[in-house]
C-alpha cells in the first residue's frame, strides 16, 4: 500500500488522472471501476478536461459501478448509474453500454450479485478501481462488520445509512430505498489497482484505521492492506491522524 499526501483535492485529481491516462494509453480497452459520492468528482472533472483538451479517450474502455440502490426507477436522479452518466459518461466518449452497474442486469435483485460478478469476470476483471472512504471506514455499501471476503450481493440498508442518505432525498427517510446492491470487499480486492481517495478532517480517523489499524471488518477499508496494489491519496486533513 502506498500513501500519497497532497495539498488539495485538485492536486489529487491530477495524480489520479495521470494513473488513468497512463493505463488508457497502455491499454485503451482497460476495465475501470467507478465510484459515486463527492470524493471522486475532482478526478472525473480532470478526466473530462483531459478528454476535451488532450484527447484522452474512453472509446474502447469499459466500466463497472461499485454499487446501486434497489428500487429506484431508471433515470431517478439519485440512482448511482444516473450520477455516473451526469458526472462523467455524457462528457467523454464511452460507447453505449460500456458502463454497467449492479442494478442494470435483467435479473431479480437476489440474482444480481452473481450475475454482476460474472459480467466483471467476462470483461477480464477491473484494472483500475477508484474508491471513496466513508467516515466509518465503509467502502461501497460494505458497512462496518461486512465480511472482508464478501462478493457482490443484495443488502438491506441500515437505518443509520438511510438516515445519513436522506439528505439526498429531500430529507425524507421514507424516500430512501431499503436495499442496495454492492460489490463486496473481496470483489474490490480482485481489482488490479485500487486507488482510494479521502479528503477532509472528517475522514481522518477512517484513513488512519484503514492504513495503520489492524485488518478488521470494524473498519472495512482496512481490507486494502491485503490488496497487492493499493494507492491511498489523501489531503493533509484526511492524513492528519497518520503517524
Ligand atoms: C461510492 C460509495 C461510497 C462512498 C463513500 C464516501 O460509490 O459507494 O463508499 O465512496 O460513502 O462518500 P463521499 O465521497 O460522498 O464522502
């Protein structure tokens, strides 16, 4: 695991965009793992800029999302697939159907996990997985106490997660889905390069536990200690509890 401490999210975006650029230059048909949330946004912004100004192309790339709510209709603004469409896909040159989320398969949610793992496997596995970390150390919807060996699966969202996410649904917890599909921690470990980003003091404890704490499902991101190629890119605030 390598830890890179930067001064700002924009500096992180440049470093992470360099990783994408080098991969896509070497392997234009690379398989990308995409995350939602606020953390990767500066990276997506920089990738869009490089596409427009420097010819960075995603035309042969494919991508898989980390997670998705269950039960939101296609086109719902809080659907993670919609987020990726708005924040990245529609601004670059991915081909139609190049991006798949765990909620996009034509199977019941109980079968979606296995089908999604199969789709990732058929694509050859994820070359570069970008990740954000939750303040409690979660990765995707793998909350504390998730199995470190977990695979993509249907999960019931905890009342706390639904309450935390209610702000995106007009403050009404009743509008927040009760279930989600999420890649497992074992699935994330299978990516060939995982890049986890963390910005702000609110992430400092989670970053410390992920990087320096014991490997523990109490802090799911600590699973990255077992990843053969993990890069942690954090700003000074998020790095403030590292020794
Ligand atoms: C993203 C995801 C989550 C977020 C995490 C941090 O697909 O599943 O793990 O990365 O909740 O969220 P932000 O980036 O909004 O702080």
